[in-house]
C-alpha cells in the first residue's frame, strides 16, 4: 500500500525499494523502518513509499496514526539532527536549481524559508560546519557546494562582526553564487573528465548569468547581486569576469571567494580529490597570497582553529593523533599527540608532514 511519509511510524515494512533521482536505493525493500529511516526519507524529500499492510509486530497499519506526532517532532528544529537538516536543504536547493534550468525565476522567499533555519543552526555550531565537506559527493557536488558556501559565507560574515541582517545577506549571496550554472549546458556540468578550453570559458560565464538572473528582482539587495557577480574576482586582478582589483571587489564577493575556494578544495569533485581543511588553508595562505582578503582568511583560520583542539586527525604518513595545541603563528600546523606511542609532534617543525584528514567520529 502507498502512504505519505508523514503517515509512517516505527515498525512499518517497506514493500519496494525507495530510490533517489539516481535510481539507487536509499532504503531497500523489506526494511523495518526506524525513526532514523523516516528522517532519512524526509532528508531526501521522498513524498510517499510502498509498505506492507501490517507492522513488524503483526498489528495492522493504521494510516495517519502517527503523522501528527512525527510532524510535531520535526517542527522543533533542535530535535532534528543538523546533518538531517543539511541534507534536506541540499535536496531542496537541487529541486530549485533544476527549476531554474527549466527557466523558472528565483523565488527568494522560498529560498530564505528553507535556508535560514539551517544557517542559524550552523553559525552556532561551527564544529559541524567544518565537517560538512565529508558529505559532498561527486554526483551532487554543485548542490552541496552551493549550500555549504552559503553557510561558510554567513559564518565568516559573523566572525567579521557583521550585523545579523548583513551576515544573512552574505550567506544568501553565497548560496546563490553558482545559480548562473543553471544556464550552462548540462553536458558540461555533468562532464566526468577535464574540461576543454571552450567548455571552461562557458563555465566562466556563470557569474554573469547569475547576476542577470537576480538583476531585476527588487527584493534582492545590490550587495547580494554583486557578491554573486564578483565571487571569482581576485584582489590582484587575476579573477573573472572583469579582472577588477582591490576595493572594486564588493566585501560580499571577497567573503564568498574564500568560502568557495575552501569548500571546493576540501570536497570530492570530478577529476579532483578532496584535501584536508588544514592543508587547504595552508595552500590558500601560501599559494594564493594577494588574491584573497586577509581579514577573511584570518576569520576562516580562526574558525577552523577554534573547533580543532581535541580533533582526531590522520597525518600524511598515515599516523593517527589528536590536536592538542594550535600556535597562532602557525595555525595550519598544530601540535599532535600520536595515538600509537603518545609522542608529541610539532608540525611547524616537521615540514615533511601535514594533516591529511580530520576524522569524523
């Protein structure tokens, strides 16, 4: 029998596989549903499923019996794990992006409705924010990237002492920074191998496409539009689409630029492997000197350092250890206590080693 997700309860038994848009099973048939299974279904925006007419305890299933209770639980944001809220937001953004590909106009009211609750949760839980890159997949990288860049931009805005209204605006600009990708040919977006020069040139048009998509929407502030248009500009003039320099780049553009590069480099993408936050931060500081705004990089560095004490990490030589101290002069090279023998290693004195991965629990 087919039922709505809000009607499900613990003990329901799936009679068919539940698949996503990729046709891969999210949950296989014959699974006895738990609360966590039901939350996963909500996170993937599944509307209805097929279940057996009896529960696992042999009692007949009564449609709607638990729907009010479950709805009540989900209306309390704090009762929903942040990762569930994040994954649901990624799927909602995906649905909006696909509608933009079909020619629909951006509805900022709907965007705010799904994004702001997640943003407000994340800025108060930065340790979880800096672990979100683990959930990004090659297949759905664009959607994960947009949502996480928005969250990072909002977090950085808050670290830079923006008023709440302003850091929300820079977060929305980050979320929409790649909306112009909806005007790029899907074959280029989905390409699994390195782009040809002409394909890359089309990709480089997405800030312009994005600005045009937002240009005539009066409810969107000019700073948001400029943040979208300028997030690939660089202070030294090496960016695009205009190659402007210094103070000509809007503050929102400077913030999103750092959030964009950071998440891209820490995520798994087509023809590129992910790297650890510490290594990426080191590369941004060393290899991109002069391209990014120093206060923004300092805010990112501070954010990573604040949550990292006590984190388990894997070094480039595969040894596992715990971050015990971060020196302000070398924030990307903290002191590590090795699990194997309790030895302390100061990475600032061991240039042959670096943190390869921050390990999830």
